[in-house]
C-alpha cells in the first residue's frame, strides 16, 4: 500500500456502505422481465444469497448484469436472486444451531438470522469450524470466488520504522518491537468472530498444519468436538514459537497477551483506533499494528485519512480470506441447478474487475485494472499458509479464551494409584507427569487477573477425607509461585482409589462459598477413573445435593476431564447436566494438555446471573 490514489477508489467505501441496505429485490424486477420476454419460463425459482459485506457489491453488480441473459434459468424457470449482506459469524452460528451446536466464542445466534440457499462467507475457516462441530453440516471445501490476503496493517510512519517497503518482516520482529517500545500497540479483531484474526492467531500460536484429529473426544452441552495429536508449538522460520518447548510456550503466551490487550470485538472499532495525526503524541497513543485483510486496508485508505495505513506482508503469512461459494440448499434440485448457473456468472475477467472496485482479488490472486489502490504485490497464494482445519482453529481459540477470559477456578487433580501407569505415547512418562505438565501449561497462560486454587484427591488422604487442599483459591498475583511449587510436590497415592463424588461435592461448596460476580467461576477436575469409594456418597446422592445447592444467579461451571479409557462418561454427564459445564475425554493420556486447553475454553463467558 502506498500513497497512490485511484479516483475510482472513493467508490469503495460508498459501495460497501450501501451494501448494508441492499436487499437486492432483483427477483421482483427480474421476474417481470423474464415473464414477458421469455415465455418459455414456466415459473420462477428464488435463490437467496447471504454474502460478506465487502463482496456483496460485486455479487450484486454481477447478478444485475446476468439476470437478463439466457443463462439465468434453471429447470425452465427464471432465476430470481435476492442478495443480502450477512455477518459470517452470525450465519455460522445459525447453521451450528440447526445441529444443536455452538461455535466457540459465538454463543447463541439471533433469531432474525436466516440461513440462505447460497452462503458466501469471507473464509472457509467458518466451514471447517462448522464441520469440526458437526461433520457434514456444510459442504467440504466449496470453490473460492475471491481472495484477500491477510496483512499486518500499520500507519505508514510506523511501517517505515520496520523497514517497509523493502525489508522482510516476521511476527517475531513485530512482537519484539512492541515488547521493547511502550509507544507501540498491537491489536486484533476478536478471532472467534473474525476470520482474518483467527488465521493470524493460528499463525502466531504455531498451531498451523494438518492437525489431524485422533485419540480424543470432547463433549459439552453444545455437543462433541474432536481432540487432536500434537501441541502445535512451532511456526517455522519467523514464527513466535520456535526453539525449546519452554521458550515456545513463553513466546506464545507473550504474543497472545499482547494481542489480548488490544483486541476489539468488531473491525470498525479497531480501525477507529488508528492515528488521526502524524505527531508523536498521536502515534504513541494510537494503534500501531493489526492483522487485517487487504481489502480493509484499501477501504480505510479510500476515505483519505490523515494518516494512511499500509499492508505489510508478514512472515509466516496467515491464510488468506477465500470467499467460498457454499451451496446450502442441497435437497432442492432446481435450487442446486440455479446456484450452479449463478456460479458461472461469478467467474472470469468481468467478475474480477467488479471485485477490484472493492479492493478484492480474483480467486487466483490476480487483480483487475481498476483495483482501488496499489495491492500488496509481494503477497500471493504461493507464499501463504494453507487454511487450518477445524480442530486447529479450535485449539488456537482455546488458548485465546484462556488468555482473555478472567476466571476464578479450582483445579483438582486425581492422585489415585492408577495415575502411576505409564503412557507409551508420552515416552513412558506416567499419567501423573503428563497431567501435571498440562496444569503447568495452563497456569502459564492465566494472567494475573485470575484466581486459582489447587486440590488433589484419591481416598482417605486426610483421615476419611478424600481430598486435600494444596492452595486455596487466590489471586495469581500472590500465589503463582506457590502453585507451581505445589504441582512439583504432587505424588500419587500408590494404594489410593478414586473418591470422585465426595470431592466434587466439597469442591462445589467451596467455590460457591466464595463466588465472585466479576469472574467466571469454575471447577476443573482431571481424573483417570470412575468413582470408587466404599465410604462415599453415590452418584444419585451427589446429583440430588448439587440440584439443591445450585443457584442460577451464581453459576459454577464444572469441567470434568477424563484421562484414558477408564472413566465413565455417562456418569460424568449426569453431573454436568445439573451444574453446567462439560465432559472431555482424552483417550490417549498424552493428549491431555490439548484437551485441557479445550476444557478451559468451554467456560461460560457469563459472569453473573
């Protein structure tokens, strides 16, 4: 991005803004035209299109030209097209809801969101997240009709300080500069709702790659999702998570915390934080860097702001936005035919030039001659990361949730004798060892706004009491070191059994007694077995007591994480059906660290009744 302005670029902002009010009732005018001019039309098939705001003007223009052609028919019917702007996150939520699922970070969808016949979100990431939540809920990898690389947006004076436009810039370069210079600030749009933010988050956390699911499952009130192999702690050259595992974790934590401090819920809010003046005070108090799609940079500069922003290709390049043409009405043959006919109109040089008016590239990465501003020519499909799969995206979001959602949590670790069993897939480490390491990794992600306590349990740890408090729930500002020391001292009770139900009841009462309205209150319990305690309460007794204790105005999320194949998922579900929360099973104990992060991410974002 340079200072060059194309006079036609001013149209970009107007087109995108106008798109928000366009319910292109092309169907009405189109039907009248076809009924008179083409008597062979036996009727009309209406095709509804929901498209991301930035691509809607190009689609509207293409449909307007196409509706008067012979190609705009299906099954001897004229095709009437209604195009509407729809937020990709909202449509994804609506689709998930039809399967009884929710997507991490999105919550429940508004009842006004309508699922279209054809959906054109900004990224196939939405489709992959949906398929991870419910396989088959959306088509697999439909064709792309446009492209927008994800770049690092920065005010031009700040970009120059990084060596732009000549120097190659890595994420490590940027984060090191932000860390060392208090006048520089990095931000991101909430990656749970923004595909460019999520693609960048995956790159930053080193979670890129195939992430093929195996060996684990997770279930919550919203349904099931897969666990996966690997920890994703290396991004390769230029990434933030290279080096030793400890260094990698520290780098990831630092990157996430830097981004979390400058996050915005919506893109417009983030853009408003860029500087309005070139003086040092304005630059130092404003946003310095943010991962954004190229089209957003083009649109921002089209308004001729006092300080233009530029798009810096940053290594490793996040996956580009790819605008998949997603046919959802697959059971209506006439609509499928109509959608296929329209797809042909959204291709070729003519559509590429329409995309250029909005700062978008064609699906192959090329740009039309009327592209609204100088494109980031060094970014091309061959240099960008491939789209992560749904599990990888969920893993990155789990780490993000752990960083951004303050919590008051009681962590409880099983120290029964079975925790001494070795884990072949973890180089022979014991279940206890991999569980403690998972707890350490989680603790490293929690910032000082958290309050955390630690218990262990087996049977008869203290007289007839099955649990032991190693650290009361307290702020990490004062007891982070104490928690790490307590973890180091944990040793399984070789002959101990699993006093699960007595421990859970006592834990619920303890968390409830100090319930904090300003935090997410939760219990996270990790165990490798079923309840076995001859002197303890039964499952029925536990469930009844929890029903008596539960206060909807003071919710407590209970997260139960099973390690290995010896747990009883059905019994665990009976508990969380009462309390809220969820059940996660790491069938391969080596995966417990990954599943632990997913479990933390499940915590409700509601902090009060």
